[in-house]
C-alpha cells in the first residue's frame, strides 16, 4: 500500500503530463472499443453465411408489406394464393412462415407479437442480435423451439403457460434467445416493458395464459395456429388484427448454376403478386460490404491514436525517469531498493493505462444501454466479448508502455540516481 500511495502521489505531482497521456489513451480506447462493438454487431450476418447454404435461400422481400394492408380475410386469401404459388415452383423445398398481430392482454393492453414457425428457426438458429433487419424491433418475438413440445403443442391448437421474468429495461436480446422465450421490447411503451416471458409448460387446451408474480392466470389468446394460419381461415378472433407473411423459402437446388437458372423463373411466376425474389446471400453481402468501410476507418483511426499515445506515453515516462533521477535517488538514499522503485513506476503506468481504459468501457456501455440511441446505433453491441477484447488490448498496451521506463530505470546505477540530472 505504501508503494501504491507513493505512485499515486507522484502522478498527482505531475498532473499535466498525466492528463495529456490519459486523454490520448482515452481517445484511442474509445475508438478501438467502438469499432469492436460495431464489428460484434454485424458478425451475426457472417455467422449466418457460415452456417447456412445461403445461395439456396430466397427472400421474398415484398411479402412483408403485401400482408400489412386490407382486411384480414383478404390478407389470408392473398397469402394462401402466394403460398400455393410458391409451393408449385420448381426447386422449392420448404417455406418459413411468420405471423404478426396484436394480442389483447389484461393489464397490459394491445401488444404486438411475431410468431416464427420451425422453418424460420433455421434462418434464426437461436442467434438474434439487436438490429436484425426483420422488423423485429419493438415487438414481442414468440420464439418457439423448432423441435420442442411447445411448437408441437402450438400446431395442435393447444396452449402454453407464460411466466414473466425480469430483465434490464433497454437491454439487448444478446447472442441468442433461450428456446421458448417471448421478449417484449421496451420501445413499445407497454406496462410490461423490459420483461421476458419464458414458456414453462403446456396447460389447458385451446387457451393461452399469462401469469403474474402472484401466480394468477390471465386469459390471453384463444386457440390459434400460427404456423398454418396463412393457408387456412378456420378461425381468427375479431380483436386480433393479424398480418401474416412468408419469411423465407429454402430450395432443393444443389448447384449455383441451377440456382441462377431458376431465379428468373421464380421472379416471372410471382411477379403477378407483386413479390420480389432476391437471393438472401446477396442481401447479406450488400449489408456487410456497406458496413465494412466505416468499421475499417474507425479501426485505423483508433489504431493510429493508440500508436501515437503509446510512443508518446513511453517517451514521456522514459524522459521523466531521466528528469526524476534525483527523486528516485532520494528514495534510494532513504532505504528504498531498486525493485521497489521499479514497482512504483509500474503502478504509475497501471493507473495511467487502466483508468482511461475503464472509463472508455463504462462510457460505451452506458451509450449502448440508452434506448433512444438504438435507432442511430442499431449494430452497436458492447458485450462480454467486446469488453474481454478491450481488456486484452489495455493489458497489451500496459506491457508495452512499461518497458521503456523500467529499462531506463534499471540501467541507472544507485550513484547516478543520487547525483540527479546533469544540467
């Protein structure tokens, strides 16, 4: 503790030098961590590219708006026509469906939802990131596990029990969703904003229930079959204004050449419905390409700032050893050993490097948690991975910046330290 106090006192006595060094390091840390957070936010799309044969997945991008307007019956009829037309196309293997609507929940009001069927789960394999471009912002995502009993119960017209568990308001969905989780985004402004609803079991047939903290059950939604509601109109409650659309279509095409030959045929067959056909792989490539350059620039700028800060900081520290020889000589004359002087120099560097690094991480974590900024920073995620990488960078810079002053101090003999600087 005595050495820590001495190191802190030394820093305080040379405050102008330390402020310059800390501001340089803080700017560099902010730039580097910002770039890491942006990079983290878009790696989800790279993961999709690696995990799926994206050249065999087609996105019918206009279907989302296609089913957003008009009466529910008309939407279902149109959806059924498109559904059947797609199934009749050559090379189509299966279709992923998404249902969107509004639930009337007691004590909460009208709550938007998305329901994803098991084929869409193959597109989103339990890895949902903030900013994913599927209109999944500001909604409840009913995320049923593709092979679980919850999905089976849903398709059989049974019901589930939803249990509320708290999460931080404005928090991210994270790297993945737990199978069978409903997330209510706080951007909707509902009374249950910032809460998750975890599927805990199958209960009474034909009705959905929502449980509160005391365990009381509220009627939420009568028998609904999300997965096939597009293809039939057997039952739809009046108070649910649902919109259904096809989230994606997978093909059985094995070669890229065959795929490229079939796409024009699909476009022609579906053009009458106003449906655009676009390979999903192209969407991902365009998405990633448009964001590569800004991230690269931030990394370069942050790297240059850090390099200048490291050289400047090391130089200032090494020079300060020369200018502080008399100070260290007094410590030595008072009984301090060379090892203790080296520890003091290291602790000074520790303060100077870790303090701005910690401030940068906290600052960007706070920025990341502000809901208003999600609109402007949709692909910005500060998670454990980013913080871990930032700490490794901070540790590396600490090691580099302590080499010069420690070597300089080790070279000095006790006699030179006591003599002080040569004027």
